[in-house]
């Protein structure tokens, strides 16, 4: 019951349409009663029968709420709650204690350990559901906001604009889009939460006195024929540690053009390469020679490209792709 969650199991949890509840109790009858009631009410349910397994599951799955038994052998619920609240990754998760201890000092101890609420035993599923719904409203709103923010960031990626947020004070890279992750690794050999030193120095220089009155000069790097530019977009949050700042990166190169076409038209990497050479005016035989494929394979790729783009001819596909490229990379020449 308490075996670790595998990566496929974590990915299968439906976080978009169902709240994830972690029930922690060492009594099987209590687990079964709550599991069945929550499952019937549309929740996704995980269970743990000890404090140690509860911490492991919370760290893996990041539940939206924890129903926590106060009295368990070994690590009790109070210690579990304290550890969950001490970990920044799980500190935000509301905890509802389930306890048969109704004396004031025990309830105070539960709240002091980080509990958001409590219910008394014997457990009444309807009461638990009602209490949970109150505390889950905030989690739902946060999840929806994160989903919308993610969609907006991915949209920027599709147009070749990679975004990161950096905390100026401690230099931590707080979040990044998928394209930004690739660019940072390729250009600087860094990965979150590390911000490339040159980028951090540039940011701190321009925001040391607060938000600049005008957009500062962009930071640029060159590697052969490729060029990476970084601009300061805006402050995303106030902080005593220098504030969080949204930076937008854009790469100008053939590779960037191919990636932009892949994202714009939902192509595979190889299909994007084929389309790139179609835009360049190459025939299937030449494209095959360039990519190390047969003309027949290139033809199959092209058929899928036309279907995805909703056009019937390679000329129409090239024209549509060229229009998009001119929007994203005005310097590109076919």
C-alpha cells in the first residue's frame, strides 16, 4: 500500500480535473472508509500508513490537501505536520488533523504543528468532505492560475520568445519555459536554480535602484552565426531580496527558425527540418541528401507536414511558413 510512486504513476494522476488527497492513518478501517467516500466524490486518493511514508508520498505527489491522523506509532501526526510545513515544497499544503483527542491542549498542539483544521473521531465522511472543500478552494484557484500561466509561457515559446524569472537578490532562477531551459543549457551550460553569472550581473546593474524608468539596453551573446539577446521585461513580484524579474530571451539562428516552425505548426523535429529546407527551395532528393534520408522518407514527412498545416501543396506550406518566420525572425533569408 505504501510502495513508492513510480514516474508513470505520478504522471497518470489527473491534477487538472481532480483534487489529490493524501490520507495518513495507521488503521486500515479508517483508510477504507475515507478512501471510498472520497473516491465516490470524485477525488484522487493516495494513502499512507506511517509518518515516514506520508512524507515520502507528499514529496513525490504534492497533494492538494492532507488528512492526517494525530496518533500513530513511530512518527506521530504532529511531527509529520511540522516536517511538511518546514519543507518549502510542501509548506503550502493544507493539513486537516483527524484526532480522537479533544482536550484543548491537543487541539492547540495540532494547530501549532501547522494544521489548517481538524475533525474528531469517529470520522464522519460528510463532515470531512465539507471541511476539505473549504480549504481546497484556494488550491484549485492556485492550480488554475498556474495552468493559465503555463499556457501563456508556452505561447511565448511558440513565437521564439523564451522566458525566465530571476530573483535579483539571491540570484535564483525561479521558473523558466521549456525553450528557456534549452537555451540556458546550450549557451551557458547552466540549469535552474542557477542564473548565468553574466545575466545576473546585467540584471542587478539595471535594477539596483528599483524598476528602471526605461527598458535598459539588451544583453547579447554570439556563437558563430547564432545570436542570443536578453531583455528586461518587467518586475513580477515585490521582494525584500531584490524583487523577481521577468527576462525574455530570443535566439536568432537557423536552429531557432527550425524550432519556431516546430512549435508554431506542431511538427516533429525532423518534420520541422524538412519544412525548413522546403522554404529554402530544396527538392526532396536534395533534402534527403542533407538530412541523410531517402527521397521517399522526405516525401512521407512532407505529407504529414501538409496535413498538419492544413494545406495541399509544398508551395502553400512554404508560403505559410515563410510568413510566420518573417514575424519571428525578420532577418531570415530564404
